[in-house]
């Protein structure tokens, strides 16, 4: 059952909002980790940016799962290996969306590749939260569902 707490203004704040915030904070730091790996592989190692983004996204995605399993979704009873497999499966969707969107924004529209990565990250991150909350961690979401307490 969802835990709710009464805020100072008389609304119930669902744990979904807290979970979304934890997922977002974790996602933000993993995105920085992702971008650092992307820059190192592209600028220093000399890999093509689309190859670099696959490697950086995959590495950050594994880190993101581990943080969320132990922090944002710690009440989930999903087995670690099964959860990681599902998380990485949605990560494959994320890689396809990230790579194709980066190509569109960078190669076709001429947007700097790091700016493209941030834009794409916001979209793919939100989709990832929704899919992983429901299917990986088996926790239905009712985001931003506030109910006035009489």
C-alpha cells in the first residue's frame, strides 16, 4: 500500500513524487557520468560519437539501476538479476531512442552533441522512469496525484 504523509498545506504527498524525485536526482548524476564518459571516449579516445554514446549510456544505465534498486525503489521485492535484465531491456530501447534522436539533433539539425545529449536525456529519462516503475520494479505510478484533506 502506498505511504502518504500530510504536508503542512493539508495535501497528501504520494511516495510516487518522492520516488520520481529520487529517480530524477539519480538520473541527473548518471547523466553527468554518461556525458563524462561520452566526452572522454569521443574527444580523448577518438571514437565516433554514436559509438561513444552507446558505451556511455550502457555504463550509466547499469549504475542507474543499482542506485534505484537500493534507494528510489528499495521497497520493491524484485530479484536483482531479474530487475537488472528488465532495466537493461528498457535501456536497449533507450539506446535506440538516444542514438537516433542524437543523430537527428546533431547530424541533421546541427545541434552540438552535448546539448543534444541533454535534450534527449530529459525525454528518455522520463520514459525510463515510467516503464521501469511499472514493469521492472512492479510499482504502479500515480504521479502528481494530490488529494485535498478536509
